[in-house]
């Protein structure tokens, strides 16, 4: 869900000729092997990306085409890189040393990509606003720290003041409703303008130990985001949903322009 919407946002940026900058604050390893290591053990991908590749819905053609072209299972850095044009730039931040090494190896001698072994929230202060004046910021934290939402909000509020026209995409897990509701309220009251939350829920989010769905908050969503993203989410639900109670697609406006 996150990657399909990310690709849509990148294409929207590429509709204008002038160069753009992408900051991936929590970049991960860049790409993942599905037939070895933990992915092979759980086999979860077969009920996710595996199903989509076997029967690609038209609304996901662009994203799935990239997955096939890139091979492995591409993470955000590889997908973003694939959507850059000459002159666009990507900065990836990651704290885990092994992932940093993998990213550096992947982008060695790539003058459009910078890999930073630094805290992604701190990078929001250091790397924004970008010299291009246009930029997409992907914030995709692990949500292992109970205070992640607070760190996120604090960083976002400060960054928005300095880079108001940036497009921000923030992924969040939907395990149960209470933390999501609290996050939405904090955003609505943050003073940040033009915020939409897009959610895909696969089953009633009542079991806090399971990932029952996920959401992407988008600040300053580009033109036509709402309509086209609804089509992408509906296609995902059709292929991945099991028809369980509480499943659905939601687009919630948290703050007006
Ligand atoms: C959910 S994964 C990122 C996945 C990646 N964005 C993708 O879509 O392929 C979160 C990553 O954030 C890293 N991380 C955790 N805290 C961080 C921080 N404060 N700054 C930068 N990276 C961090 C973790 O090591 C992990 O690789």
C-alpha cells in the first residue's frame, strides 16, 4: 500500500519539469530477497505481493511494473530511485549499520543519491528545505518506540514551518483504533494544513498484536490524489482482502488547505 502510493506521488512530482528532491527518513535496506532469510521462513509475501503479481489489477500496473523490473522486493529507496529523472535527487537516512552498508553498496557512484547514517528526524531539520524548492518527504518509522508518534509530530511540526510546500507522506500501522484516532487528532490540531489520511484496513482493527491495516498521511496531496488513490486502495482491498468484517478503504481529511 505504502509503496504503491509512494510511486503515485513520485509520478505526480515528475509531471512538472523542474527538478525535485526526495528525503526518505527511515530508508531500510533498499531491497529484500523473498526466497531467503526471514521472508522465506514466514512466506507472508505470497499472500501479499505474490497475489498482486500473479493477477495485477490495472490501478497497480505502474507500481507492479517497477517491482518486476527491479527484481527482488524493492523497498522505498529503490522505488524512489527508479522514479527520479536526471537532475532529481534522493537522500536516504538509516540508523542500522548493516542497512546503511547495503544502501551504500547499492548506490555507490550514484551522484543522484546520498546515503546518510543519521537519525531521520534530525535529517528533517538538516536537509530541508531543499535547494530545488520542491520535495517529497517519506517518513516510515518502525513504530517500535511507544513515543514514536510524539517524536514524529514534533519533527513534522517544526519541518512544516520551514518547508510549507513540501509533500509529506507518513506511514502508520493500524493495529487497533485508539492510537490511530489519537494520531489523527494530534495532526488535526497541529496547525499543519491540507492533510489527508488514506487507510486500507483488512479486518476489524481490534487485535493490537496484529497488523490489521495501514495508513498513509499525506500533507499537501497533489492534484487528483484523492480520486486516484481511492482506486489503488480499492484494487488492493479486492485482491488482498478476505472479506472479513471491518475491512475497507478510508480517506479522511484531517485538515483543510
Ligand atoms: C519500516 S523500515 C523502513 C522501510 C523502508 N522505508 C521501505 O519502505 O522500504 C524502518 C527503518 O527505520 C530504521 N530506523 C529506525 N529508527 C530510525 C531513525 N531514528 N532514523 C533513521 N532510521 C531509523 C530502521 O533501522 C528500519 O530500517
